[in-house]
C-alpha cells in the first residue's frame, strides 16, 4: 500500500518538475487530451538517458523506506506462482524460488527486463502499475464480445478455437464460462486506471487521478515500459469462478489470458503448443470449481494436488485423439519447459508440485488418453478425477 507521506512527497516533486517544463507540456499536449495536472510531469523531449536521469532525480528527492521497492511486486499474482516466481526472480525480489533459475522462460523475461534500471523498477513498484492489468481483467473484462488475444491479436484465433473445443471436450456446464484478455495498454486508459486505483488502494477520486496521470506519463515517457506492452505487465493467466462484487455486480466465471505469458512462450519457440496448454490447464481449474474439488482449507499439499490435477486435465486434452490431438513428443518438450519454471517452495501455500511430479502427472494423463483413444472414448470429468486420485500417490512418489 502506498502511504500518505510517500504520496505527498511524490506530488511535491512532480509539481516541481511540472513547473520546470511548462513549455514542452503545452507543445506536447494533444488537443483532446483528457489528462490533467501531472500528466507531463516527466515529459520533456530528449534521449532515453535524459528520461533515466529525470527518474533518478525524481526518486532521489524522495525519502522512502527501501522495503517499499518490492511491496507491489510481491503482491503481483496470488493464484499462479508458476508465473509469479518468474517475475519475482526477474526483479530479484526476496522470496523468489532459488531452484531452476536458469530456465528458458526466465532467461527470456530477464532479457526483456535487461534495460530496466533501478529507477524503472522503482516507479513500476511505487505506482502499483504492475497490478493494474491483472485486476482490470479480473474485475472489468466481463464479456467475450470484442476480445482479442496478444498485443496484435495474434493469439485470437488459436485461443478462441481451443476454448470452444475444451468446452466440447469436457462434460462440465461450461456455457457461462468466458475467456478474456489481459492487455498492458490499459495502463494508457485514464478512466480504467482511476477505477482500479480506487478499488485497490481506496484512494479518493482526486488521489486516483493523480496516480493515473503519473502512470500515463511514465508509460508515454519511459520507453522501457513500452506504453504498457512490456510482457511483465501481463505475464499471467488464471481461472476465476463467479463471484459478487458490489456495487459492480456479478463477475462471471472466467479465464484470463495475459499477452505477456503468451509472448514469452512464443519467444522461446513454443508458440505452437503453449497457448493451448496454458488454456487447458486453466480450464482444468474450472472443472475443479464445478466438481467442488477445492479443499476448504489451503495448504501446500492441497494446492499441489489441485495443480497436479490441472496439469493432468491439460495433458489429457492436449494428447487425446478427440482433443487437441497433439503429438505427445512435442507436448512433452513444452511441458518440460513449463514445469521447470521452478516451484521448489515445498512449504509455500502456493506450491504446485516439483517439475518431476508435474511431468509424472502429465505422463499419467497421456497414458490414460492413449488407452482411451483406442476405445474412441472421452472420459467424463468425474471419471477422470477418480482415476487421477487413485494414481495420485504414485504420481507424488516421483
Ligand atoms: Zn494452476
């Protein structure tokens, strides 16, 4: 959470900067801009080095406790540490798992973050900007109409097709589940930022406007943020069951697919498998929601069981002749990378199982699919779960 003294300090410094660049501000402001007071607090024509120097100057004027640096980062994702761990590792945040730190996806994200210096990370952190796309998709992307996936819509076709196919394949009631995108360019949308800021931080309208203008200014003026298109803003996918969110109404059951996670796997050569595999894993969580499989208490053991089961649902669908019918060898190559992201937090409540256990679960599901396809048969979701639970002790033994 942002504290009041921090807020006041940031305002004071921004106002100082504002006064120093009034001329550029007028020149640069578009006629129909709805942005106000601090919008151009950092705006000045110049090189990236100028921007960096400005950020450093802004930051050094603030006296902040150092732990603030990672507060927002550590809140980034609650549900999916398989992605969260990558982000934490990339930002060298405390609590990042130490195992498998050299996986291809992590190297890719590190590469994407290689031009982020301490000040870029600092402003990403204090503004809370890393959280905004996730919460905006979670709370306000509530219709499938007009959804596109990927920064340029490059995953729209494959994901829409796969989602429809998953609904056909699994026998749960899935008509009401929607799939929506998470795009980082919402960080350019003043009204959306204000709305999320007021919900997440309880800010007044005026305070939320301040933060929105600061974030938009950073997006436009700091090239490292890529106007919100940097993958770190959307390095995530998750499943959420329906819930009431007054006064906004009921949030429908949904799967959220972030542009960043999709780009990451494409970037390391798995664009042919990853979108389908990640989506099938998330769909697996919806099967669990509907069959009431989620234990009432959360523990590392319970999370591990649910995640290993979601991996199995995914592998079964991907390899089944009447599912995605993918070559198992190819699926396995991807899963090797996916599972090796590195979740060795055995005592962490978000523990997903070790890479070996996750692969054992997927291998088991592939065998079940292989047997089933000989009979031209798709198991019902509850039949599949019974078989999984019977095999679970041997999966864990890996
Ligand atoms: Zn999961």
